C-alpha cells in the first residue's frame, strides 16, 4: 500500500505507494448478457486486502531491490444513498533486499473515506491512504465482453508535508469471465478487467531535487460476482523520477493483491479461538499450561506459583500469546532451549490458522536507555520470527516483527515482578 524507501535509497523521497484497488460487482454469477457493475459494500462488511510488492530501483549506482507486504482492513461503518463509508487500517511491512531476512513492521496508517457506488472516492487531504483513487470507475451503461471506456482517476504522493496530486486518465477493457488459480490451490471463473494509464507530472519539489514524475501502468483484475468483491489484481508499474541533476531514478513495481470479504469477528468467536488455543497448549506442553487469569495460587493459598512461560489473552485485534522474557538470556536476543521448545508448540498452534496474519512484537521494562530497550525489543521479536520461519516452516509472508521498547507496559514498572512481566514477546494471531 505504501512505498517506503530504506536509507539505501537516500536520494529518493519517502512517499505513498500506489494505493489499493477496489472493484465490486453485485448480482449472480456471470451470464452471457451485458451487466452493470457497481460497488457493493454494506454496513459491518470488512474487506481484507493482502498486498505483495516486488520493487526494483535503478539509479546511477545500479539496481537495488526491496520487498513489501501490506495488510489493509476496511470496515464499512455506514451507508449513504450511493456510497459506503469506510474506516481503514493500513499496516506496512518491508525487507531489503528482496527475499532476504524477515519482514519488519514499518508504519501503520488510518483513514476514513467514502466510495461511491460507481467507484469514485471522497478522501480528505489529511489522510495519506488510500492514495490511488477513483480506480476503477464504472460507466453507467451495461458492459459486455470486449467493451472499453475511459474515466478519470487520481494518485497522490506525500513527500513529508507536501502532497503531489497526479490526475490520471485510465483506459479500461472488460474481457469477460476467465479462470484464475487461487493461493489455496483451487480455481475459479471470475469477471476479468484490463486497464492502463500513463502520466507526466511536473512538480515543485525543489528541496527533493525532483522536477517531474512520469509513469505507466498495465493491470488486470478479477471479480467474484457472487461475493461482490474482487478476488485478485496484478499491477505492473514503471515510475520515473526526473531529477534536477539529470540522473533519473526508475522504479519498477510488481504488485499482486488478494481480497477477502468477511464480517466482523464476534467476541464469542474470538473467545472460542482463545479457549481452543489454551486447550491445545495444555495438550502440547502440560508443564506450562496457560491460565487465562494469571498464575494460580499455591495449594496453601499464601503465594502464587510462578507465572507460566506462555499465556493467552484476547485483544481487539485478535488472540495474543505472550512469551516470558525469561526465555531469553539476560540482555540477549538469543533464544534459550526452553524458548525453542515453547516456539515449537506455538508453531503448531499457528499452523491451525493458515489464513491468519501473525504479528510478533517485542517489549521491555524501563531499565536502561530508550534506544537500548528499543533495539533489544526489536531484536527479540525478529529472533522469534526467524525461528518460526526457519525452524518450523511458517510462511514468512504471514509473519512480521516490531519492537516497542518500554512504550507498552502491561503493568507499571514499580516492582521487580512487574518489570519481569513487562519484559516479553507477544505473538498476535490477527482476527480483524
């Protein structure tokens, strides 16, 4: 969703990525007649988009690469006469160079905007996302295979406090039903569209050394008419930043996106998942069976037993498994033998939820400097992701890590016991 550049790309400004593409068609499965296409999102629908970007950058020093994955969660919070009102959460992850290392969670964005039934957007300038808007825009007439049309669209790029708006003229072609292979190995027949655009946009970004931006795009998109949501889109982009120095920067993007519409996970369903995980952990590791309400009192009732090394709790985003920091050596991101054993149990649990995103976060107490705690928490979270991916074959595209240092304590740091509780790694199984 958002293109971000590492320090390796120091001469290229950080900017918003080509935004997500939403296309919907209500009604029954495709029939051999012409059809009107319209967006179809109703209150309490949730659209989840998993986007993967393979990015190549060519400049004077040669080629560099970057890989990103983004998760977009769009909740329909209301309807107007001809529009859906959405609250969006955009989560960005990256690794560089491509296919090397683990995905790091970079930044999160929120937005609130409208999508008209014909595909046009209304987005306030105070929001970065979505930054590719009005695409696709459907005509008012019915379409049959082979029909073509043109419509306006807009891309916005944010350079610090400066927003560049690039008007687009997009050419569409409806090609009819086509077979599509899905990630789960199944096949389906969906409505297919092709669209292209090109632009040349002068800028006033002298402080960034950019005099103009140009680009071309060739894209395909498939729709599930029965579900009323897109299934997959594939975008191939070439963007060129024309620098004042004359040394242009060319960026090549291969972007594949998968879509899934669902309804909000109920509290009862999330509780059921958490209870199932607790039961599975008891069976896998009875010596560290997690307790939902903290450590149990000792038989004489005078003091609690030590807290289990694994605990399970619910959150607004899903179900969290917490690993105690005692599973790491002091001031170290190296896993202890006990930690490796625990992560084996965690990997089996994760395997039961193959469609769920997994976010790993590291946390510390307030001992030490902010910079030290931030680095330690990040290294511990990355170590856990690496162990799950390399030792237990968990798909790396599902995994990401982020360090929070001391910023998210579960209790105050006033006692040694509380500080111990704050030193932890959390594994979130996302349900929203």
